[in-house]
C-alpha cells in the first residue's frame, strides 16, 4: 500500500544549531506512529513540520500522498483515489504534494484543513457551552449539513464514550473528559491525519489508558494516519503500531514499540543515594479545615471536610487521592490562594506563627511571600526569554551578572545540566519542549527562595529520565536549602520514591496519614487502578 506521508532527509536548524538531523520514515493509512524521546529531543518540532506549521525545514521534504477532488476542496487518503468525492460526487484523483514547496501553498492549506491536533495541556473548548454544543461548533466549522449535525454530534460522543455527559457544561468536566471532548471535536473534521502531542501527560493512569484506547480505535475506524509524541513509554506501548526513538534530533531506532521502548530505557537507573535528613519543628499546622462551595447541580459541596495534619520543616509531604478527593483545594488553602470556610491553618515564618485564615499584609500576605506554588496549568511569559521569565518578568530585579548566575543555579536545581542551563537562557518558551517548559516553571518557583514549595502534579509532563533528574533536584534542594515540599500527585511511583509521609484523601477528608509505604499499602483496588500501582 502506498504510504500516506513520506518524510525524506529532513533537517531543521534553529540559530545554526541542529534540532533535527537526517529524518527518514513513512506513515501509512490507519497506522499509528509513536515518537518517543526525552524532553528536548525534537519530537514537537518534527510534529509541527509534518503538520505544516511554524517555519519550513532547513533541508528535506514532507510528501503527502493523497486523493484530491479537482472540483471542490475535499482531500482524502490515497486509497480513496478513483472513488466519488463525498462532497460533490466527482472522481478523486491521486496526487503527491511536497508540503513545504512554495508553489504548493494553496494545496498545503487544503491538506492542513484535513488534519487535526490534540495538545497535552490545552483543551481548547468553549468552557461555558455544553459538551454537545462544543461538538456542534466543530461540525459547523466544517459546514456540516445542519439537518444532520445533531445525530453526527451524538455519534461522535458515543465514539468517545461521553454520551452520559453531553448536557454537562464543558468547564465542569474532569481533565480526562475534556480530552475526550477534544478528540470528538477533532474527529468531527474527518481528518486524514491526527497529531497527538503528549495527549495524556497530565491524566491519571486509568483515564490515560481509556484515551489511548480511543486514539487507537479512532485511527483504525476512520482510516486516518496518526502521530503520537510522548516521553512516556506506556503511551507508545498502548497506542502505536510502530515507534521511533528520537535522540538529540536523530532517529536512534525505529521498529516495534516494545523494542524501541527497551532501547529508550537503556541506562535508566536510580543509584544515587542521599544522607538521611533531620526533620525540624513543625512549619504547618492544620486543624479541622473545611472548605464549602455552592454548586447549582449539587448544592453545598464540602471540597475539604475537617482536615487536620502537621508538616515539619524539611519534610517532603505528599497529598494523594482520586480526582475530586480535595487534594488541589487543600493545597491552595495552604498556599493562601483561597480561604477556608472554617478551621485553623497556621504557618510558621521565622519564630512567628501566621494565621492563614486572616487576610492582610501582616497575616496571610506575610506567609505567602515564603510559599511557592507550581500549578499543573502553569504559564510562562511567551514573549520573554527564559532569563526574563526567571527574573524581571516576575518582579525579581537583579543586576544582569547576578541574574544569569542565579538563573543557572536554579535551572540546575530544576533538573537541567549546567551546559543546557546556559544554552536555554536566551530562548523563548516556544523554542523549548513541553518538559523543558515545565522545568523552567519549576525554576521560576524555586528562584524566589521559598521556605515551602507546593507542587501540583510535578511529574505530569516529564519523561522517566527527566523525572529522575527532578527527583534528585528536589532532594538536593531540601538537603541544601532546608526547603519543605508538599506534593499533590496521582503518580504513585513518584511519591513512593520521594515523599517521607503521605496523606490519603477521600471525599474531602484525610482517611490516613503516615509513612509513605504504609499509606500506599492501604489504597483500595479502585485507587490503585486510578492512580497507578507503584512497583516494589
């Protein structure tokens, strides 16, 4: 069978530095290609080139082998050549299109109109609209016949198993449900190619597996090609027919997913040991904290319901639980972002205890200056360099020489090697991979020298090797700077490796608190399935 896309001798340079080098492979109809590699390997750059966005390759060609209608805008997969156009009825003709050739710009626009994209953190939904309205908008964008649109939208929601949520407001869905609405909206375009860039990096393991299954089924049932980029081996293993291991911009291996993953994981070990840390006096004390919300659908909701705990200095404390357990709400109460409805939360600043339930510069405001929070949905300033993002863009005014020195030290704490830290200082966020941007956001928190650092799903967008780097960075930061860390996570492997104690939340309450191994052993079968069972 003729391939859908051929990539020939592809090279891409940024500022004279090679990002992709000598890339050659093919993608067939209904085939899912998984591209795996560390953060910064070139995965997203390669995907953008195949999509036809940003800037053209330095050298090389990307050829789409398609069936095209000469009488309307319709573009189809190559096997459709010779069949009637579904729009106007004329015969589809085979065509090979060099996507980045200047003379093919009109054809490129037609091809791009028939491709779709899913990003890892941007759900791109109409938040105030109902789920089915979001899908109807996608159908309207492609001028789908209005009289057939309702049934088509319902079919698409069936396909992504969201018929039971079609009347829900989009902003009220969970992350996994939002991602499935995004998939339904993309499938509405009936694309010949779907690009999924880290589509499940921030989802819990059970939900991620469900989305992986839907992606794979979508490729087979719709005869479209698919490229999935990830630095998680499980994504490639679940979804891909073939896998490519991208390393420093080159194809290190291409073949069966299991064999490629084995190659990717070579040399991945965790042999570094740390001296036992002496835990200090309490720095956070919570007593019977309650946070109530009023919901139109559910009435009064107790997101946090009588939570008590103590956290000493230099401890790495984890808060775990299923989605909706109250983890993020509790972390934001600690950070001083939201006020509890009742209860006490005190944080020690120096020798003084600050009441976080009281607003004002001498109360909650005083403690907030020493608390760093990295949201799961973090943002960097897109038009500022990494150095600016770490210093003047967030109000830290250093002389240039000190700013550079401080930025490099902090980037190393966030998991970058010293050479890489220096290399990225003058880059913009768009020139970094998603994993690199996450680490810059972590450095943005650490550069303020907080006494307490709250990390909301810190490992969600990191490959296993980068995750190890960040683990060591957190442990080093705790050891050398006496920082206290609070981890909100569904990554059981990560919390098992890094947390001294855990608090398990269910329904807004802490049901168990204690040493990490004991709390993990107490998880229900459902919690293990949703959050991932850590290896022994």
